[in-house]
């Protein structure tokens, strides 16, 4: 996996850029958000990346901000939204506008993006709505009763899913452990117990 590319911008247009790293040029697909924020040709640029491996191609997608990459990964987790469609979505609206549209369940806004039909828009809102609301509460610092407990649970779930545990299985396991051990348990302990 290529986590990021850091080099000189040798070419850029609204669809992709070429980043030269010690004589090796990486073609990176980018969104309009990243394109407008990127430095000019000849300047140094660091893009966080996602490598999409298909049968017929290995395609590198780049983002100036980790926040944009996180939203991209959330979008491609939805059935019917591939990397190219997610990139079009990120080119149509800013990350914050997309997130707010999902939080507000604004079906018309999500559906207004090229390549997104009614069913896909409904899936995006249904599958990402709760996650976006939780993320918004955590980033704005809004404290709700049990929000630190939610953070503990969500961190443990994210780690378990990354380790290859199916989400439903991980949630059931984490809930069982929290009921048994209480919320005084650390994230590390929670993950270790869930992996047993």
C-alpha cells in the first residue's frame, strides 16, 4: 500500500496530477477539491493516497487532506459507489457539504451528483448517516452523555474491522465485553478481549 507521495508537481489538471519523486513520476487521480488546493507546477506537494487494485489496472488516488481521503473511503464502502464515482462526488461538492448532506438526509443534494441515482443516494444516507453524525459530534467537541463511551466503542470497532473481523461480529463482541467489564476498560484491553 502506498500511504502518500511527496515530491514535485510536474503536471496537474482537474482529473489527475503527476508527482515526481526522485525521477519517478506517479500519476495520481485527484478531485477538483485537491486540484484547486494543490501548489503550482515545480512546487513540492504531499498527497495522501489510496491504491485501487483491479484486474486491469492499479490506480492511485490522491488527496491533499486526510479528511478528504477518509470521506472517499467511506463513500467507496457503499455498494454501487466505486472509486471513480466517489471522486466525481468529491469534485461536485466539498467534503463538508457532502457530510452535511448525509447528516441532514438531503436526498436531493446527494442525488444531484453525477453518477448517483436514487437508490445509491438512499444507500449512502442510510449506511453513512449515523457514522457522519457520530464523527460530527466528536470533531465539534459536542459532549453527549456517554460520548467518551461511544469513542471507546468506535475506536475498538474500527481497529477490529481493520484487522478483518466482520463489523456485525465485532459489534456483538464489543457490546458483550463492555456489559461485562464496564466502560473503565481501555481500548487496547477491549480489542484484546474481542480478539479471543
